[in-house]
C-alpha cells in the first residue's frame, strides 16, 4: 500500500530484473522442507527486510530460530512491488511461501482463491490468546491476516511556509485548512497549499488523501459492509476536495501525481501541507535536514468533537494454505506478535505495534513519532479498503469519477452515483 509504494523509489534499485526473476522462481518452487532430524525450514516472503535498517530483521528471525532450534527460516526480502508481483502469482498457482507478508488490499482476493490459511483455526489449535491483538482482518468471520506493524498517515505541515503565510496554528478543521492553503498559495512562485496524488495507475491517493477527510470526521464509505458513496458525508468530503481544487491551492499535475511525487514536493518546499505516512519522517529529514515541519491530526469537519479516524497501512502477516508446516508457520507468526518482539519490530520500523500491549521505544526516535502515537491513541485507525475485494480497482473507479469532477466534466452527484454503481458490482 501507500506506505510501501512511496519508499519503493529509493529501494527498487536494490533488486534487478534478474534477481526478481530468481526470487519469484525460488518462491514458486517453495524450499520449505522437513529434515531427517525432524527440523523444518519455513520460507517467509515479505518486503519488510528491504525497508528496515540492514540486518535488523535478520536478527529478530535469528532470535526466533534460537528459541525454536528445529525451525529454520529462509527470508525472501524484496521491495514491496516485487513482493506483490511474486505473491499475486503464487496465490493464483497455490505456490505461496509458508509465511507471507500481506497488504490488506490483497486479503480478500487471496482468501477467495483459497491461497491463504484460516488463522482463526490455527490460533485455536495453538490455544493462542488473540485478545492481545490490536486488530485482525477477517473475511466472513474468519481471520486471514494479522497486522504486525501499523503505519499511520497524519497531516504534515511546513512550519516555515505557515509562518510566512501568517498562519499561527496548525489547521484542525476543514475551514482552517482551506484558509491556510489559500494563504500559502497566495505567496506566489511554485508553492501551493496541498498536494493530491491521483494517478490512476497507483490509485492509493483515494485512500490516503481523499477518504482520509471522511474518516477524520468519523464518517464511513460503507453501510453494513456495502458501498454507501451517495451518503451526505461522502458527498461533503468530495465537495470539500473540489473546493480546494476550485480555490487553486492544489499542486499542479495532481491527475498524474504519484505518492512519491507528493513527498518530494513537500520535501522541496513546494507544498505547505500533505497527508502522508509517518514512515517518511526520517526520509524527509535525511533529504532536507533544515526543513522545519511537524505532524498533526487530519482536520475534521467544523464542529466535529468525536474521535478522529486516522488512515493507516499495515505490514500484515498470513500463512499459506498449501504449506505443509502450518503449525510451525504459526509459531513464527505468534513470535512476531509477542509483546517483546512486536515492540522491537515496531520501534525499528518507526511504526505502531500490532500487539496492543506492546509499546514502541521512542527514546532514540524523533519526537514527532511520539506526537503521532498520541494522535493515534486519541483517535482510531481507519482504512475501510482493508479486506474489500479488488480494493485497488475500487480506488481506481472512484479516482476516475473524482477526476471528472475536478476537471469540470461531471458534477459530484453524478460522479458518486456512478462510483456507487461500480462498487456495487464488485462488493457482493
């Protein structure tokens, strides 16, 4: 999802086309095996190791192997896009590795294909206490993915641009945000108030940059699990985004902009505000050490006093349904979800734990991580695309209708009606 796709730019160079073919081939053949001494080798494909400091994830896995001497883990780490391609292929051919990193956007399709195992059964068989889990991704009452680490998407603001525009406080409401965006944009040059990535090839801008306004005000795009895109709250969200566009405060090129482009514009001081992954704090500071910025909750509708939903993406985990070593595979899952290990992993990943009893260690982190954690605790994680079938297609069809609105080729009501029809044909 978005947290990974934006980091892909700096990671993709690490894996050549030739090595990708080798990775896919290796995982497709599945090297998991049982040794003559009763030992088992598990294959674990994920993108996490590629995004963590070199060697950190290997150390956690080595600790697991030390605690479970008859279980060996073969890590297959590659960038997000490569991992996705490999796993989509493996799911279709029922050749997934024993343990897999999962994006919530894939879960419904993988479960429908019978490619990933029912974790509810594995938890029951292991007498595992799932009350410690912060969340589970379920399809028809059965758990197929457990979020290991969550990455939230708060509002990022350029403090210097706000001050230059005469804005004394970080916007907390939609009206304050529009006002601040107008004042930043009025400064001239190539600086705008906000960036909105809507490239339909990678349509996660719908999730992170559009629906985030809805969730921040406690709204929902679904009703009883069905699309509810013609509701007043969704209409209000789209009308608000349109108002930002009509005011000329959105960075140019939004219809073909990808998430990494948004991050670059913010880092270079070309936009004053963006909604983005917390995981990018260190990346921004490394690229632009002198940039003064902070994070805050996504602004809500004027007068809203309830809990604010904050967008998130997860490093999820699942077990292959074709694995011959599901019991051992779940031991690895439970190890990664244990309080101590989960706290360590979330700390080195600059994310928030999937075990609700685990707490990240902020002692060596940027203070903004603690600020974001407070925002996270005061609100609730919100991403209604997780677990939906063909979620990227849903984002794309909504994106296409939104683009028609922003280019004056459709009105909000017609666009939402068509989006509702498109979604209803996918979500049964």
